[in-house]
C-alpha cells in the first residue's frame, strides 16, 4: 500500500510525521527556555578554528516545526495539483532539498556552515522557478538567482571580516572595530533574501514557479531566511547605532510600496506575493523597533495563513481553466464553498481580523509602534499600509470570489479531491488557532506590559475598517480594463523597480561591451593588426603585378637589346 503512493505523498507523510514528533520537544524547550550548542571541532589554523556547530533552542526547533508542517501540507496538495506532471519525482526531490536547506539554515549558528543552507536555498529556488521551461520562467529565475547572489556575496564578506574575531558563532558575536561593516553586510544579505527595497522586484517575478512552490517559498522558507538571520544576529546588530533606524525606514517603504502595488495588480498570485512583501515589511519593522521575538511570532502566524492563501489560490486557478487574472473570475463561492471559506479565513487573518492568528502578532506590533518613541511620519505610513492590506484583500474577494461571473459558462468547479481538502483544512485550523496557542506557549513573545489609551487600542481596527470602506467605494469594475497612465504604471511596476531591475542593469554593460568590441576588437586592432597588414601587402603586390603586366613588352625588348649589345661588344 505504502509503495503504491506517489513520491509527493510519501514525502508529505514523512514531513508531517517529523513535524508532529518535534512539536512536544519544541514546546518543552520553549517553556523551560533551554538551549544546547553542540560543537564539532574539525581543525585549528593559528587562532582560527574550523568547526561544525549545531544548535537546539526554542527558535530553531519551532521554526523547523512550522517549516515541515507547511511543507507537508504543500506536498500533500502537490499530489493532486501536480498529478499530471511527468516529472513529479524530480519536483519532489527539489522541494525536499529546499526544505533541507532551510533546516540547515535554522539549526546551524556558524556562518561558514550556514552558507550551505543559504546558498542551497538560492540554487534550489532557481531550479524551481524555471520548472516550467519557457523564456518567461527563465527570466524570472535569473532575476531571482542574481538578486540572491548579492546576499551570498555579502555573507562571504562578513565571514572574511569575522576572521578577526577568531570564530563565526552567530550567538556569541561581540563588538569590535569593524562591527559597522559586518552589520552592513549582514543587513544587505537579509534585505536581498527578504526582498526589501531596492531588491523587491524578484519576489513577484518568482510567481513563475508552480503554485505549491510559491506557497512554500512565500510562507516559511526562502523569503523568511533574511528575517531569521537578523533575529539570530540581533543582540550583535543592535549595538550599532545606524541599524534600527535604517531597517525601520527601508521596511516601512517596502510595506507601503507592496500595499499600493497590490491594489493595482490583476494577477491573483502576484497580489498574494505583494501581500507577502507587505508582511515581510511588518516583520522587518518590528526588528527595526527592537522586537526580535515579536517578529518571529508574526513570521510563524504569517507563514501558516499565507501558505493557506496560496493553496486556495492554486485550487481556484486549477479549477478556472488555469486562469490567473482576477478580472476573468467571479461567483466562485457558489461552486467551491470549502475553498472559498478557507481563503476568507486566510484573508481575514492577513487583514488582522480579531481572534484569528494574524491578529495576535500584527495587532501587537502596531500597538508597540504607537507605544514606542517612533517617528510620527513612520507611524502614519505604517497605518496607511495596514489600511491598504484590508483594501487589496477586499478587492481580491470582490473580483474573484463574490463578483458577477465572468468565467467560461460551461466550466464547473468541484471539491472532491481529498489531498487538497486535507491540506487546506489543516492549515485553516492553524490559521484560526495558532496565534492564540503560540502566544500562550512562547512566553518570551509577550513583551513587558504596556498601557495604551482606548483611542490607540482601537486604532488598528478603525484603520482596517476604513481600508475596507475606501476599497468598496473606490473599487471599479475590473473586468473592463481601464486605461494605463503614468501614475498607474508607476504603482503597478513597484515604483519602477521591476523594469529597472531587469534590462537597464544589463543594458549599460552590454552596450559598453558592444561599442568596445566594435571600436577596438573589430576596429583599431584589425586595422593596425592582421587585417591591416594583409590589406597593405595585398595592395602593394597588386600594384607591383599591374606594373609588371603593363611593362612586360618593355622588359622583353630591353632584354633583347641588352643581349644584342653584349654580343656586339664580344665580336669587337
């Protein structure tokens, strides 16, 4: 019976079993606040030792638990979604490599060994983005891998600088005279992986991957690696004065850009990708305000409801003749009530609706932004972006779930697939209850008690309701495409980040290379080198030949006269 299962189902069972087994252990470690650091010393060179380090603490165990739970549900979903794919086994191996790379990143607190997981994520993500082999996927894959290479180079630079400390253990870093450069390299590395401005354009481009991959990449693996690195490094990074304000400024800009962009986007998967970018901005913002444990709490809750959102979107796309444009959907709630119920739970959790898992972390982050001494402009932008989240969630539901039917009339949807139903229901339960349980189990997530006035306390709910109100008032019939203008183009292209990140960066170097090749390699070097010499010698030999041909008779007569002259001289 077990051998008859598909490779994706077997890997799903393995991941879910691992997740269930490790759950009590992670709870025990969290409640007793235990940490184990296991070190294997490979060799010593002078004062620098090469060692392989393994860490067991509440953060690593709980992160691994969440990653494997989501991966298990995603692989279960893939058993149905990718059932007609001839290369399902290859896909399964790639996803398992992806999960292994993330676990390596989580459990290893030493920078050189962490590079295994960090680089593994980049390489495997490239292989998964170009899974559907066409030019669009290749372009998206190249953009993804090149953006992530910047982060890899920064990690390598930080490893080089940290030779001066004599060790690379992230949890035992201390301040020294090159701390500024280490902090800068780590910050840029985290920004590339978590797609903060100006490295944001690869995140929506990575939607070229199959939907199960999108669910995995955008919930708990690739994009959260940068946030996780900053959480691990946080005690060292916060010693630098510039770190928190810089991160806060960048994250709030990213949050705002993604929120506005999602309101203009029409591709179902790209709207959810931009919402991921927005929530990454929230995590980075909480780090910028000095709350690493709260950022981790939001990372977990977001991972669960975002994976659910992607799986529901995948089911809708699969049942809508593979259409991703929300303008050609409508009235789906009549035909797929279970999928739409799960999607609404995920959407409400994303907005921060009370007592769903997203509410516990997001509401707390927004309240602390009001409580802590933060710039007023930053607070305004944070709440504006929160309103935008509610607005694009409502727009998505309006267009695809509740609007007038705009799809093919003879196409009916069905929900008889047990694989899809099991994975969406499991994640729906997590999206409802995970926030409450995480808040109770992980006591260090609860910050010190703080008191807010009633107006500040209900501000988050008011902003969400205002976002919903403005979206319903300003929402237009999106099945009639409106004209593109400069403002709309600015917002749809993520403040011109998408077009700038692709062609212009390569255009300069390629045009410069072409001009140099034409002027030097195919120009002066040819004229002064081989071709020039050949042309000169050829023209000289031609002239010589022409001269000889023209004066042939003259030479013959001259030779005869010369011979006669010599004979006459001898006779005399």
